[in-house]
C-alpha cells in the first residue's frame, strides 16, 4: 500500500501509523492508538516487576556471650526475615580470648537453628572464618509465596479498615441528624407554651398589683 494511502487511512480512523518492522522489504506498518499501546506496555512491565522475586541475603551478627534479651531481639529479626522469604547469614563475632572457645559460637548457632526450624533450615553449616563463625539459614517458603501472602494480608487489613462503607456511614449520620432535629423540635414545642404562659402572666400582673393611691387630704385628716 502506498504511504500516502496509509496516512490517509490513519487520519480517517483517527489512529497512528506505526512502523513495526523497519528492516522488512517493504517495511511493515500498523494502524494503532500509539498512546494506548504505550500505556498497556507500561502496565504489563509493572505487573512483571511486581511478580519478580529477588533473593536477598540478610545478615545478623551476634556475640558468643549474648544477653538473653538481646538474643530474643535478634531471633525476632531472623524470624521476620525468614517469613519474608529471605536468606539469613548469621555471624558470631569472637574477640580476645573468646577465639579459644569456638564451641560457644557453635552451640549458639545450633540453638538459633533449632528455634527457627519451623520457618527455615540450615543451608550452610557453621564454619570458622577467621575471627568469625558463619552459618546461613534458608527459608522454607519461596520468595514469591511470601510476597503473595504479604499482599493478601495487606488486602485483608485494608478491607477490614474499610468495613464500614461510605453509604452506611452517610446513612448513620443522616439518622443522627434526624434524631437531633426531632429532639430540638420537641424541645421548642415544650418551651413555646411555657413562654406563652409567662407572657400572659406578665400582661395581667401590672393591673392586679397596681397600688390604689389615696387623696392627700384624706390621709392628713386621718
């Protein structure tokens, strides 16, 4: 098809003439909405990136004579990493005379591995590396499964927060406003008769309570 005819068709249907195979002879073109095509391509790439799983190795450092509270804190971080589907590298750091007691670090690593065995497994057994002893824990769950569970949990929390729909909230507010208006009307109805009675009493009071003036002469003669 001649180029002029193709451009005329594109203008007639309000589309774009896009060259899809420039090296072909003759070149291949396509009529499309190029803006829509770019948007759909970007959305597909975004979904693909969302579903990608990057394996990350986290690191946690401990001392052979670690305090029980600190151990619980470190173990909590390891549990969180394993739940997220990440590997964890555990490093025991020896200082001074502690280097002559490697069994302390070995027992600590074994204890940690036993504490998190429901979430992970020992991928690399403890081994001495200079002043440090290293062990690697791997998660039972794959990264994609952990990401899917995290998204499901986030959606559930969002749905729970939005449990009260805007329509129901608006209806509740309307009912409250109507109830408040009814109470105000009843209060006004109760106040108006009382005000009318007070006004009538005030209108009658001056005539009944007005003192009778006596003539001055009569009062002097008395």
